[in-house]
């Protein structure tokens, strides 16, 4: 029985997939949001990785939206206090 040998193409594809997972893990700050190490993340089945990515992205968007609302409210208060001569 012949041993299966990975070609350069297979190494490239595996490296490309791993790089994509690593970029997602770092960019989306998955470790901070889930408490998982990169190794834990990689050992999950593909559907779980996709679900984790989706949920983390959704939570990050919601946080950004809430932060923007808060900043807008603070800016509005600053503008009002500058316009009010009694303050």
C-alpha cells in the first residue's frame, strides 16, 4: 500500500485554510469573547467554527452600534452644555 504524500498544492491549501482561521481568530478577538485558545477553536467541527464566527461578528456589530449611540449621546450633551450660558 502506497503512503499518501501531500503535494505542494495540498500544503498550500491546508496553510491557506489555517491562515484564514488564524486571521478570523485574531481579527474578531475570538479568544477574548469565548475564552478559547486557538487550538481549542481549531478542534471544533467546521459547523461550530462557522457558528462561532457568525455569533462573534454579530455581537461585535451590536456592541459597536451601542457604543456609537453612547458616543452620539455624549456629543449631544457636550454641545448642549457649550450652548447653555448658565453652565
